[in-house]
C-alpha cells in the first residue's frame, strides 16, 4: 500500500530544479509518481514507506532545496 505525500519545498525556480528534486527522490526506495509544481513550490509523490521522512527530507535538502512543511 502506498500513500501520497505533498511537501512544501523552497528554492525551486526552474526546470533544472525540478530535475534535481525528481532525481533525488527517484533514488530512494518506494518512491513513485513524483510531481513538482514550481508555481506552488510543492512536491508530491507516492511512497510505500520504505524511505523514512528523514531520508526524504535529507534527499531534497542534499539536492539544494529546503523542505518547509506539508
């Protein structure tokens, strides 16, 4: 079973940002259906729970962006 997660992410401004966040999340286990909305500064994805919330946040922050909420 998977859940949809939506995170507010600051610092994204272009298609390269979309790519960086998408690639960072794709490398984590159990993450799929990643969608980045630049206009709303949101990232949504489905997760099976194989990656912890901390791992997800760390992957986004390591890509250079700030997770600021849900």
